[in-house]
C-alpha cells in the first residue's frame, strides 16, 4: 500500500509532507473564530490566525482545536486542515500517514480516522510521531537494538522506547512549550513588580532569554500591564527570573526518563545506556538545554539538530520506503 501524504497535527504546528514533493506546509495549529449574529464564523487559519493572538476584540477567539494530541474540536479541526489541504492542491482518494502521540487511547484514535476519512482520504494509517522522529534522526527502528526518544513538543512530551519497529514502552506527559509559556506569564504576574503579559510575549521571553545556563545574564524589556495600577508599563526581565519556572517542567521530564529506564529489562536498558537518549521537540532548542541534561540526567544523550521538523521529515522518509513502512505498520 503506497501512502502519498504524511500529516502531523502538532500542538504548535501542523506539518504536511507529500511523497515526491517533500515538506510542503508548516502552519500554526490555530484558528480565529468570530461570534457574530449568524453564529460562529472562522476568520483566519494558521499563520493568519497566529497574527491575531491577543490582538482581537472580545467577540473573536484564537484557539487550537487540539489538546494534548487529542482532537478536541472536530468541526474546527476539519475546517483548519481542509484549508491547509487546499493550499497544497490536495486531491481526494489518496492514502495518508497521520502522526499521533504514543499515549492515545482507541477512542481518540477513532476521531483521527473519522476526521481524515471525512476530508476525503482513502487509507488512514496512524503512527506514533516518536517512531518517525527516530527515522528522521537516522535510527534503524527495525533493529532489535532498542532506542529511546524524548519529544518535548508544543503541548505534550512523548517518551518512548522503540525496537523492532514498534514502541516497547511509552508515555505521554502533559508538558510542552505552551505550558511553559503559561507558567512564565503567571510567574511574572505574581512576582515582584507584577506585570501581566500575553502568551505570545511569554513565548518570546522563553525563546530569547530562556537560558538554562546557571551563570547566564541575558535580559530583555517587555511591555505589559501593571498588576496593581492596571496601567501599561515596561519592565526588564532577566533569564534568572524564568529559569526556575522552565527547570521545574524539565525536571519532571527527566524524572520520568529515569524511572522509565530503571523499569526496563536489563537487555533493553543496556542498549539505551550505550546509545544514549535522543531529545527532540521545540523546547530542546532552549539555550543551555544540553548543560541542564548533563546536570540532571544520569545517562548519555543526543539532541536533534532539527527538533521542530524531525518527525515530519522522518515520516517523509517512511512513506518513501515501502519496505520499512510495512515493518513499522505491522503489515
């Protein structure tokens, strides 16, 4: 069975790879919806919706139809993905590989099947995104030697041990870049000289000065609302103020990694200790992430060079390799 499309409905971005064409679309997994007299109306999708974050009136909401890898709002997920497919001149009747978190239950998987079938796809194959990430990193996932991957994405973190083309042990944590953004915003609002900032600003703070190096002195000026006076104000934020917030989330990820390895059979854990743990996902790009892991993780590790796109690029390799796809799909 040949598959033409690979699609990832990520917590931060939706990615599409087309066999024979390559990585053709990357857009924020967002919609802007207006509450009008005629009912709810979609105003913008993807990148255009992201431009409206925290810049809308009360009757316009910008939101993600996904929650923790689960399709939370079927109708809007359909509208969003349909809009993306039109951009790449999609024709109905093709087969698709859809990337999903490793912890989805059967009911949530069925919603994926229903969505893609309604959009006009023929065969729908659901595959854990972590397997595709390993393939993108160049790992032979069909090997009897075990590999371990930690994908810290936009809304979730997938931790999985893979061998012989399937997941031997996996877990999905409700920890991701968006949760860290919210925690940063809350910390600045509740801290000394409290300032209220929007999530786009919190994300910018995380990306620009979210350093995990202990002695880093990065800082930046942000505009927000004074919590006490309720008036606009600017304030200099230092990386030290937000480091503890970020570390609290990452420490939970590391704790789960350690517990997972410690509960594996000796033959499997030996492979992982020898080969190291692969870290990927947008959060792994934070400055000093490798330094944090050296201080907190007891095992060897590798960090992906292209963490945001690794899974969809691996899926692209997979749909272009029928023999490997057969093994991974268990066909």
